[in-house]
C-alpha cells in the first residue's frame, strides 16, 4: 500500500468533518462548481476516488505525505478527495512518478475529465428516500437493459446501462404510492409521458427555471446544454405537471412497483438535437452531487468510488444480452451496491 493511500485511510475517520468544512466554507450549498476556464490545479475533483487497492504511486515519488496534504489544503480540496486530486494533479502534489495500476479484481471506478459538463455539481437534494432503498446499480452496469449514448467527454458508449436502478427494501416491494422520489435540484418539469411497459410515467425535470424547450422527432426536449433528471416508472404527485416549477427536495412522485416491477431507475441526460446534429449525453447523478448530498449516501456506504464503473473496464468486460436490449441476468454482485443499515 502506498504512503498516500495509508494516510488517507487513517484520515477516513474525519471525512465527515472534512465534508462539513467543504460545505460551509469551501463551496456554497447549491453551487454549480467552477467554470470550465478555472485553472485545473484549483478545480475540486468531482470525479470518483480510486482506492489504494487499485492505484499506487511509482517509487520515484519525492513528496512527503505532509506536503501532499498541504497541497490539497492550499487548493481547497477536502481530505476525502485528496487522493483523487493528487492522482489527477501529481505535480501539484509534488509527485514526479505517474500513477500505476495495481492488480485488483475490484471493478475500477471512473476518472472523468474536467469538462464544462462534468464540473457542474448542481444536485443539492437526495432524489429518493434512502430509508426505503436497499440497493443501487452502478453507472455503466449490466443491470436492466441497454441505455447508452455519449459520455461527458464526447465519446460514444454502447451496450451498457448509463443510469442507476434503485431496488426498494423488502417492505416496499411491489407497492405504489409509497416509495418517495424527490426533486434533486430547483427545476422545471418539461415532459411527462406514459411508460411503454406500461408501468407508471417517465418524468423529466430540467435544471432550469424557464420553460425553454425544443422539439425533435415529436419529443419535447430541454434547451441544449441543460441537464435533465429522468425518473422512470413514476406516478407523479398531485400538482406535478408539465411546466411545474419544483424545488430541491420537493416530493414529485412515487415509484410504481406494480406488475411485479422490482426496481425503478433514474438517469441524468443532456440533450442536443437539431437538424444537423443529434446527441444524447449521459452521466451518473453521483458525479454531480454536492458534498451535502454525497455525505448522506456515504452514511449508507455509497460513494463515487463504488457506484461508477469505468469506461475502460466496461469496454473490456462487455455486457451480454439474452434478447436485446435486455441484459443476460441476473447480474453479478459487483454491478450494484447494497446500502448499509
């Protein structure tokens, strides 16, 4: 185990304290994060943290643990993200060596480039009632069916699930009107359509306070460049309709678990449709949660390190299909995370 990784493990007991400082001094609640033009060395890493079992530094490193921690402090990086920051910015932390992959059977997490799309931390409320959830599938998992498109780096990905499935606790299985779903940010409901299955409705909430939309192939989409949270198999709450303004944390509906439906899903999409270009970009909701939301998931053992599968791993370990677009099941255990209680 490398020294930096060991130090971070010892620091794990103060992660929540670091999160508090980050939320109450380093970045305001609800902030959309730094602009794309911000110097890379000052951007708080909002990507997944690689575990010490997956990554270590080469022996040519000449920085002490103390200086690395100081570098994170100077850049405004909380302790919980210091390892990821140093892996992305080795020179800033005083490391001459490059990060090397260590042998591991664990599904590796993702490293997302600092682009205008990936640095927006606008999810300021937990979109579900975590007390009602037992398991969450990983981004790029082989759970459910193919749901793929472009990633935030502009690369087209295929044959994977670029969203998250939520499995209710046993007492909420096969129910309607009980499993709460909440607005993850202040936004506008831009679309409500009946599911094809049909089990409930598909509800789109755009991270915007206007009704600006575009039409493409008979479907209404938010203005290009705006992130949209897509809730599948939902029964909208009373008063929720197209055009409704919603506030972060507001009850927007209930997961419909009728007809033996065992999960419901949430996606995060950025649409760009025109006569000359059509692109659907997907990312994990966890890559856009602010620290206050991440802390709530961390209390149940869910974090950016274990809830996102890297593109490289999925490319080399492709999903298989029983009848496209449905994956062969059941998926392996490392395709989902079981919440701690």
